């Protein structure tokens, strides 16, 4: 079973009115699936459904459960977009990229996975990078079975493209996006990518330990870096208050809300859905 965490639909453009011009966005993460619809005319998000995966359930059963519950997956769309945020992902310099060796690299770093699909995302030419990511075969089978055509990406790619556009060659920059049980940490040193990785956490202390350990491994202190923060953390949380004291400067990553995200800002801080909004923008 999948648990429906919440749904929000635009009163002006409810699911029953979706037509051929509207676009579907599906994000599959470690323990959560987010489904959005973007209005094809206004180009704003009109609906959001969020489902959580129960720990003991496998992905095929979870996705079947979501399909039964989702109002959005019953509709037809002009375009379908898939994004993944599973941690099995590698950024590879384009000059050294080889699809034949990517599986071996993923197996070496993350452990062997007999049944999986490997996707690729070419970054903008100026970055000269390829992103390779691994997805369970059961998930990929569900995607190909239910969507006749689609494009796919990894949220690492969406985050990196923006980070490179706002950092300079002298910048030491840390970007953190927190979900309920995981956080994505990106480190740019002198404007160059040194790390992008997903960590599991249970307490704020776990986050601080992994963060400071990564900085130490790269011979940096927090005072030498600026921090860009987003996700499931509020400015009044103990973690945020500690980060403010640790770093040279701290900024919240925010995209001005449109569509249903305007309604959600009454319940969530403006940086809560940052990565999702970054992908949609």
C-alpha cells in the first residue's frame, strides 16, 4: 500500500477539466511519490498529490496502489515528465563518459543491483558533464507500461544546473535540501563540483555530523562557505539556528510560488517545495 499524504487541486481547473494541453509531472524518490499537473495554457501548477511508500512494501505494489488512488494518473496529457531522486547517481565528466562502464561504476560505488535500469541526463554543454542514475527495474517497468512517451531526469541535474548558474569561480558553496528522512548535500569548491550525495538522517545532529565531516574531508570549514538551504526545515528549527551560526552566510532557496503553491504557502515555508518548483520552472 501507498499512503496518500495530501492532495490539492485548483478550484478553477479541477482534474475533470484536464485536456490535451496540460502536462503531467511525476517525481519518484526514496520513499515518496509526487504527482503534479501544469496548466498547458497558463503554465502554472494546478494540482499536487503526494504519496508515501510504506517501508515493507516493494515498489511495484506501491505504484499499483498509487495508481488506484490518484485522481491525476487517470487523466490524459499532452506531455509526461519523470524525475527521480534515488541516491544511486554519478556525475561524470563528458570526456570520460562511457555507457559501457557506467554500470560497473554504479555497482562499485553503490553495490550490485542485478535488476535495474540506468538513465542518463546530459547537462548543458558548458558544464561538460553527464549524469548517470540507477532505478529499480520494477519502477522502470511501471513507467514504460503506463506512459507511451515521456522524458526523464534526475533532480540532481535540476539542482546542479541552477547552482552553476549562480556561483562564481571563487565561490565555496554548500547547498542542502532536506526531506523528512534524507537530505541532498552539494559542495562546490572554487566554483567546481566536489560532491553531490544523499544522506539518511534521524536527528539534526545526524545532519550536522555528515555536513561537517564532508567539509573536513575537503579541508574546508563552514566559515569559508556560503550555505543555500531548502526543504523540510523552518527558520525557527534548532537545525537552522545552528547552521546560521556555523556558516559565513546562509540563504534560503526560494522560487516565487504560482498556482497551487500559492495556496500551500499558508501551511509550508516558501522553500519547502524548492526542488520540485526548480524542476517545474
